[in-house]
C-alpha cells in the first residue's frame, strides 16, 4: 500500500488493495470460507474509503449468488441511494430480487431511464420469464436500438419471436446476428436454440432451419 511522507498508510490505496483482494477471490461459485474472505475484503475496503461504492455493489452480487436475498437487497438499495454511476446496475439486480411484480417493474423502468440498453434487455428478460413474449420482443428491439452491437440482444429477441409464434421474424433476426458472431458465440447460440426446440417441440422445424443457416454462414 502507498504511504505518505510521514510513513502512514494511505487509506485510499489500502482500500483499493482490499477491493482487489475481493476481486481476486470473487466468483459465482465460492466456498463458504472464500465467501467470507470476499465479503470481509469488500467491507474493509468500504470502511477505508466511503466513496468506493463498487465494494458495496460487489457485496450485493456475492449475496445474490449465495441466495442471501435480504442481504443482497440491502447492498443494492444502499448503492441506489448513494451512487449514480452504479445505480442502473443496482436497480437491475434489485429488480431480480423483488417479490412484488410492481416493485420489480418500478426498478426496471428506472434502470431503463439511466441505461436504456441494459435496462430494456433485463426488462425483456423479465417479461420473457413471465411468458409475455410480445412485451419481451418490444423490449429487446429497444435494447438493440440502444446498442446494435451486442449479439445476445438479437439472440434473445429471436428466441422471444420463436416462442411468440413469429418464426419468419425470428429467421430475419438470426440473419442479422451473423455479423456479430464468432465461432464460440455461434456454438453458444446453436446450443441454446436446440434446448428451446426440445422444450417446445412445435418450434423445432423453424429452429432447425435457423441452425442450418447459422452453420452455413461465413463469419466475419
């Protein structure tokens, strides 16, 4: 850690050190001991530097992935109330924890105002999970308008169109995704489409046609 001319440790530099320690251990699949190490590192980082809201945000993610909903909700709420830079992401994550559909929608609508691309994307996911495929289609289309370069927006739009019975629209969407794919992404999209066809056999013919087109496509 940095020290000032008097030989005292710089709290801001030390806070960053603890924050980096948390990042080093952090993942979605932590052991109990590593989870405590990460949470303590982020807590210490914030105690040393109360402007380091990323530490509170990351604590929220650790709690979220650990299934500790109340603790995650508290961390994301703190960030929402105190830090504009991370507010949209905190709103999106808090929305995923809201039991009340109206509260979830309020969080997502507020996130859309701050970050239209991610806000509409996660709003679309929420509608998709509620089987509101028409609503999901509208949200994914708006996410694409806000960020045309993100391949996964097109993929989820195509999936929603397939589930909504709009096979022709889905085929056009997957034509648009090709310039945004590499080999890894192509295999990911194909694998997820095959899972969709198994889950909903009536869309299987359209899915197979889309997969054949993706397999034949020359990638950038």
